[in-house]
C-alpha cells in the first residue's frame, strides 16, 4: 500500500522517497513518560512552543505529543514562516527542524541569534528536532546557536528533558 522512488542528479546526489499507508495510534508513549520527565519549574500549560517542521506527518505527531503534555503549540512549515510567525506571535521556545524549504533551520536560528527578527529576544531557547544524527550535524546546530539538539525519531522523555534544560 505505498510507493518507493529515487530522484538522482549527477554530481548533486540522490534522494530516496517512499510512501506508506498507515493509521495513527490513539495513544502515544506520552502516558508512559516518567513523572520526572518534566520538572516542577516548567509548567507546560504556561509555555507556548513554535514548531518549525516541513514534513506534515512529523508536524502532526509532534503537535499532538506536545499538546498531550500540556503545551500550547503553533506551527510553521519552514524557516521563513517561522521567522514571520515569531515576529507576530510571542512564544517561549522554538523547536526547529534543520532541513526545510525556503530557509533551513540553521539559517533561521542564525537570523534569530543575530537579532534580525523584530520583537524577538535573540536569546529565545531553540531546540533542534531533526533527522540529522551525525556528531558533525550536531556541532553545526550548536554553532548556529541552537541550545539543544535532538534527533528524530525522538523519545518523549528526552524531549521533555531538553525543554526543561533550556527553560531553566
């Protein structure tokens, strides 16, 4: 119940794609998260998170996980939209994918840190939430100004711990 295909350009590389039809689970591992995953200092109901994620399935899943944990969530589909949203709507934390169209997460983070987004504190906490799992990728994310770096697929307790660390 799906498709698989390859797009390749000589000298530029190859992209491998697939689709698969599946349903969403009714319950997530959020319920199984240990109580210590979110320490008392961070009150999810008081935090508003911007999720910058271009992949619709990842965006929907992550929003649902965050909402089940009690966070308020707004979304952007790429780095450019994330910067526009930040200038319009105050948030406490940004979860930023790295590879996105129009403006990637590294460049969006650099713009925030350089004070190029009107009305946004350049020190706003930014957590990378990305499929790039190499140590060199992590180093680039931290060099760009990200406070934490998590890889997908993520475990809910690890995400909650990262949020706790950047909010303290």
